[in-house]
C-alpha cells in the first residue's frame, strides 16, 4: 500500500473510544495503553494479510 492510499473507517482511536464507552467505567491509563496497542497490532496484522 502506498502512502497516498486513504482508508475510510474506524481508526484505532475510534475503536479505543468505543471500547471505553462500552465498558461504562473509568480505566487506568495503563489499561488504555495496552488496549490501544492491542488494537493497533490487530489493524496492522489485518492490513498486511
């Protein structure tokens, strides 16, 4: 995929916010960071397949 490609849809931040809202409770920054890295990892894996 070249640098000029634009992909519409959820970003990792969007997914993180959805996860946070769905939990309905405050999260520790450590938990947020781990979830964000998990989401990023899954997006990179999907993109490379």
